[in-house]
């Protein structure tokens, strides 16, 4: 296919999405399943609860026996037995009778209403009721929570607390989930040193490695550090080939602009990548190169920290989410209102990072003081991005923009 030059971000994102498919499924213990992606629809195999049960400690009886009951004219019923949660009733409730039931206990045959202890007067042998009850009153019906056959969660949904509990209630101890994707990380540039290296003139610590490691882990992926390649085309190409053998996707930072030391696109070619596009019409994050190798996405991002992280969230992450099996890999669009003004014009589409602010009970987006390409610290605590349309001028506080949650 023909390589695209600087496509808009939606074209770039959607092109990459078309080239990936979810990884295979595996079965894992339910206690390890939080956050994992379901590989198949979850349909109820059983009613929950599996029988009519009592929501209170009280008495179960025939509602017809209380039709004339009132404070002035109470009804007294004979007690047949006591049924605790986990026990099975031994006899039906017949006219003039009641069964003492504990919270969660099955409702005996014949009974169709329950009254809590506090609203009765009782002895070992009898219970007196002071009001009329309707059929079904104070009874948790079989299947009230879940009906057999109901689809409870869809393939591609993450397992949250409710899903985990529902799986347990259905007796599913080993759900089928997509395996966790492995994403290889490569850093380039002779100026880049490791985080524990002594500070030297002209050198910078490798913040991109840890920024993207955290972003990938938060997305449920397994980051795999492949190495620091420096400014060496063959070394970069060798790490790309190694990553394609070991991982499901690759993310590189640095060397994607047009300078003499921007070697990553050439290294991608040398490794055998099919290049999909160079650059993307966004700010920050315009410099990038995306391709495929052995059916696996290769995402080469800017070395500037904020630029690489913005491009990652906007273009790379949806494809990685699809690879991981997510049913909705593109984040749902929301409308955000700027709490603060933004003083720069935006000739190209611009992404603003920020955090949701609820100070006065109204949801607004608070902007860090500096949105620069190299200002990584302003990303601390950010949980939302806003999209500024191309051609926009300065933005006033209160401006409404489209955006998405991180």
C-alpha cells in the first residue's frame, strides 16, 4: 500500500486499527481476572438467586391469611418450623400456618409473603401479624438479579468488580479472557542515558521509557524493555526485529523527525517494516512513523516526552486496545468545558491535556500551566484530553471542546 504523509489523526488511527486483530484467548483463575478482557460473551447459565428467598429475619406465610388483618384485628398463625439460610424447608405452609425464616432462607412451598420480626409479636409456637400483605411482598424472587440466558457482559468488556462477582455467582472459576499483550519498548538517541546513570553534560535521562511503561501497564499491557539503541540504524533495526519475535507490538521513541540523526524510519525499513504513514497532523506529536512487521504494529514516536505521550494516547493506544481484545478500542467522545483559557492559536488540530476539576460541583477541565512538547511534568495527574479544532484562535475559559478520558 502507499505510505501516507502526515494524515489527520483519525485517518492515522483508523488505518492502524484496520491492521490489527485481537490476540488469542486463555483461561485464568477468577481471582486473577480483574481488568482482563473477556474473550466470549458472558451469558447466565443459572438464575440468581436460584430460589425464592427471604430478605429479612421474619415469618413466611400465605398472604390470603392476612387479608383482614389490622392493628385492631390481628391474625395469629401457628409456626411450623424454623428455616435458616442454607437449609431446605421440610414442609409446606398451609392455611393458618407460618414458617420462621432467616435472611437468605428459601421460601417454603405455599408461602407468598414475609413479615420481619420487628413488626410481629411471636412465641415459640405462634406469630401475630397486624397488617394485610400482598402476594409476593418482601420476597426476593428466583432470577430477580439474573435470569438464565441473559447476556451479562460482552466479549471485549473488561472484568470489573461487578463482572467478577457475577462470574462467581454463575460458578465460573476460570473465565476465558484475552491474554495480556506484550509491548516492546525501545529508546533511541546518543543523548539518552538510563535513570540511574550519573548526570553528564549534554545527556538526558530516559523518562520516555518509564512514562510509556506506566501508560502501557495502566492500559493492561505487559511492557517489555528491549533496550537503548543510541543513534545507530543497525542497532535500532536489530532491536525492532528482536521485538517482533518477542512481543505483540513495539513502541519506539526518538529519531522520527527529519534531522541528520533521525534514523528510526530508516531502521524500520532495514528491519523489514511496511511503513503505513509518516507524521500526523496533530500538535503536539506530529513527528512519528507507524508501520507493520510480521503482522505486528510498530509505533515510532517523538523523543519529546509530551509529544510522544500525546501521540501514544491518540493514535497508538486504540490499536493496542483492539489488539488486547477491547470491544470499544476508541475512547468514547465527551464534551469538556475549559476552566482556564488557552492563549495559543492552533493552526493544526491540538490536543490539550488536563484533569477533571469538580471544585464547585461542576465538571470542568483544568489545564496545566504549560502544554509544551517537552514539558512532561505538566502531565502529572492528567486524566482527560481535549481536541482543539484546526484553525482555532485563543480559547477563553468556558469554551466547550470535544475530548476523551484517559
